[in-house]
């Protein structure tokens, strides 16, 4: 019995809780000191009117059937009057609706449209059960009627096949669904939409094809957005952010309670937990002239290069745009609009 107690004692004393020791640091991590009085947070610059702010208003891109998660660009080749950015936001007065806002190449809001969250964007048309609008393409907000044609008898299968053959033969764009997909939100489970002359016709049908009559739709099926739409390109943020300094307020040192637990792994990841500093980071945005940005409540591993902090931001832009979008947050992002040639 005594031997058992002796064996258990090291185990008991080695299972103390792991903890952090926090000591004041109050120092700059870079060798040089930085005059921090000229630095402002993104929010302070927004309130001063130096930069603009776009909030997505608690959008949930996964759960609420929204159409695009990142800013979307419309780039009409060789037509500089038709180069826009679209951002989707939650419509606060009604959580079943979404607002899509259009911005010009300077980052100014031009127009917006409110749509039901269960609409679908097909070939850049905003489509509901029996109506559609071409606003994304031509700024026309008029609600137009979709012509619905039903083929709900089994004998109609040959007619559906002929419709597909005709669309391909005439090289007309079309869109189709397969049985019981989430696209049933705009009516029947199976349909084909044609887009001839900016007029949408929807052919609804039952899927009762025998194998020899299976529809062969091919790879020319129209996607959700036309080729003139694309997600906005991201820019490596260290090309825009220059780290000036980091003022560390506190130093966090990890003290393991278990002598065999030499390192803990944060969030189940494979990178060992490191001792770190908590404080404020000071950036220069490499605009003309540079904008001085500070971000509070930032942390950095004490053994990391200070310049790595410049990689933490998501920055979006395109060559034809005169601004950057700096994203803060992931599920409900806020975008800050920073001019490429900012003047105070």
C-alpha cells in the first residue's frame, strides 16, 4: 500500500493547472522609438472622414443563402464606364432580405437593390420563382415575369430533350438543375432556364427519364455569374502594410503545470504555444502620403519577426480600382475603403 502511495505522489503533483504569468513590459519591440501621436485606429480615421467604412451588417454567408461572400467585381472589358464593385449586406429592417450595393472605381456607393435571401443569381440575373431582374447587368430594377412552361407528364421527356438540343444547336445560353438540389428554392426541383434576348423562360419538368433518355446537358451550362463578374482579387498585405513598431504593454509567459507537458498546442493546431507580448502595433499604409494606423489589443510571439504582423490582413483590389478594401473580421466583415492615392 505504501509503495502505491509513493508511486502516485509524483503524478498528483505533476498535474497542476497550466497558467500564464503576466508581467508588465511597457517597451517598444523595435530598436527605435516611435512617436505614436500621429497614429489612429481604422475607426478613428473613419470618424474623421479620412477613409470610408462598409459594414456587412451581420451577414452570415453560409446559413442565410446569400449569393457571394467576397466583394464582386464587374469588369466590362474595354468599357471604363462599366467597372463596378458589388458588396452584399444584410438588410437590417428584414432579416429575410439582402441588400446588394454597387460601388464605382473610386469606392463611392452608386446604387443598391433589396432582394429576398432565397433568390438565386443565374447568369447574372437575380431570379425568383416567377420573376427576375437584370439590375446587376444593366442597372434596370424593373421586375420582369419569367415565362414558365411545364412538362409534368412522363410522355414529355422527349420534348425536354428536344429543347436542350435546340438550345445547343442555336448556341443559346441556358441553366439547368438536377433533382432535389438546394436550388429548389426558386420553385420546381428540375428546370432549364434559357436567356434568349434578355428574356427568361423556365422549363419545369419531372425527372422520370429512363437511362436511354437521360438528359446530356454538357459543359456549356451557364454558371451563376457571367464571365464579366469575378470575385475581387486579394493582395498580399505586406505590400501595403509597413510595420513601424510594436509597443508591448504586457509579457505573457506560459508556465506548464505538468512537467511532462513541455508545450501546449493552441486550438488543436500543430504550432506550439509560445510566450508572447500583448500591446499595440503601429503601421504605415503605403499610400501617397502614407496613412498611420494603430491596432490595439494585438499579440505577437516574442520569437517572431515583427514584420510578420503585416501579413495578418485581408486586402482586396483590382488594377482598375482607385482604392483598397481592407477587411476586418471573418463571418461579419467590415471593409475599410482606403484610396490608393490618399490625400489629407
